[in-house]
C-alpha cells in the first residue's frame, strides 16, 4: 500500500528525500516493510491527498477501522468530504481554505467522520502540507487519529456539569434561603440554641454552593468553555469594590485590611468576573489563614514588566516549605491550613491559576511558615487575552 502511495505521487519540490544510491533493493524493501509496520502499529488512518486533482490514497486502516469494503470508491476528496458529519463540514471547509491564504505547513482539525455502519467517529486530523514553488498547497499527507473515547468523555463531563448545576445547586440554595428565613424570625422566634444550629446549617449549605460553583467553573475551564470577555476597566475601582466585599469577613475576625494603590492607572482590558474572583479568592484566603485580632492584610498594585502586579499580603500562618510546590494542585491543602481553618476545598487557588494561565497572566507567591504569605498576580499591560 505504502509502495503504491509513493508510486502514484512522484517526488515534488525536493520534499521527499531520494533513496541513497548505495541502498540495495533489499534495504529499500526492508525500509518499506518497516513503514508499513509502523503504520499498522499506530492504527491510525493515513492519507495522501492530492489537492490538484482531488485524489486520495488511504492506508489499510481506513478499511479495517471504519468498516469500508475495498470496492468502496474512497479515492476522491469528494468521497471524503461526503463522509464528514454535516455539522462539521462547513468549519472543515473554512479551515481548509485558510491553507490557501497562509504559508503554514502543518495542518490539524477535529471533526466527525462516518463509518460504513452509518455511525460517526471523532477524529483528530493532522498532516503536513506540501506547496508548489509559488506557495500554493498541492498535497497533504496526514493521519486521522481516533479520539472518540476522549470526545465521549467530554460529552459525559458536559452532561455531568449540567446535572450538577441544576440538580445540586437548586436544592442547596433552597436550604440556604429557608435557613436564613428561619434565623431571620420569618417563622417565629427561635431559641438561641436553635438559631445557632440553623446558622451552622445555612453556613454549611452556602459553603457547599461555593464548592459546587468552583467545581463547575473548573470543569468548564477544562472543557475550554469559559470565554475571557475583557473590556476596558478601572481596576482601582474593581479592587476597592472587591475589598469592600470581604470587609464583613475581615470584621468578623478583626483582621485589618490596608489598601495601597496608585492614585490613578490607565484603564485595563480585563474580564471583571475573573479579576474580582481572583482577588476575592486571594483576599478571603489571606483573612482565613491569619490569626483573629492579630491579622493584617495589604492589597497593592504596582507597575512591573510591561504589566501590573496585584499583590495580597498577610501576616498569617504561612505555607510550609514542603507544601509550597503543591499549592496550585486541585484539592491540595497544607497541613497547617487544615488545622487553622476547617472549611476549605483546596480548589480556589487551582481555579485562579488556571484562569490566570488562560488569559496570559502569571500567578506566584512568597511565604514563610508562621510569618505570612504574599500572592502576586501579573496582568499584561495589553490586558487579559480573550480565548
Ligand atoms: P482552600 O483555602 O479552600 O483550602 P485554596 O485553593 O484557596 O483552597 O488554597 C489551597 C491551600 O493553599 C490552602 O488550603 C492553604 O494550605 C494554602 N493557602 C492559600 N492561601 C494561603 C494564605 N494566604 N496563607 C497560608 N496558606 C494559604
């Protein structure tokens, strides 16, 4: 098959190395056999598409993996595109047309490809584009990697997210609201003890709503579903507003919050939800991991490295040295944190890290156990880059 592929498409533009003259027929046979075995071993469908006359040559995997008979007229581009899922056909066509404008030599695209039994497999198509002297694409040699299992996992995850958001969040919110109504005296006065228990219940359900929200955000991020929608913003105002939002938590613990901001800053292209969520997370951590009555938290913004660094500093419990490499891992909590603050999920920082990486920012920290921690977020001067 491979020998056949080489024969039908003679060497062009010096792209295919000519065999070394000293190689014997036996050497060449062995080489071809090796390639055939490699192609068999990968199980990938391999194609050689001639863009000039629209002919395609496939390897054996097309027939074994997709169930087509050898008399199926598979040798044309028309047959190929006719077997792409109708919903994926236009994006594929658009993607192919970009090859004619650009000069890049690698090609990749994901779509669904029809099997002989009528069902579809998800494929990751990637290949090498060969061009003529004037840059026109003439040929693509590539493979269709079957990613159906991964795609099905993504679909299952998607359904799980929908399930979590509707089936878990709604009843949890009902518990919290009724709890708040009970403690507010909506159904008669509670004794101090009853009020205390109901308050505990309400707080726990509020916490659970937060955790479910965080898991939801993470799943969406991992599925690439969170779009960064950045607009010009006054980050000084956003920062002050976020600090106001955590003031009750700080007041509860009698932790002081100092704000050290420049008088003015140019507007910055940021996604307000992501900015506020990031700062809120860092501030609540600083307050929660700081001793009551003794705590001091400082928020600052400085210009640095063609961007802005927002920092949140505290004089709290700090992060033990051996925990520091793990702090951005999902569900990770340092041992000193577990003792100091029972309510924690280990998801907040992971989420902030993923969001920061997604918009092209940086997140890091400095900490000494028992002395305090400073978290830094760097946002490029050009703002958050939309996905
Ligand atoms: P959570 O706070 O819910 O446990 P996070 O992902 O926000 O989850 O934080 C992960 C861990 O990082 C915390 O459990 C704690 O060990 C550590 N940490 C975060 N912020 C601070 C801080 N300001 N001071 C000390 N430890 C911190």
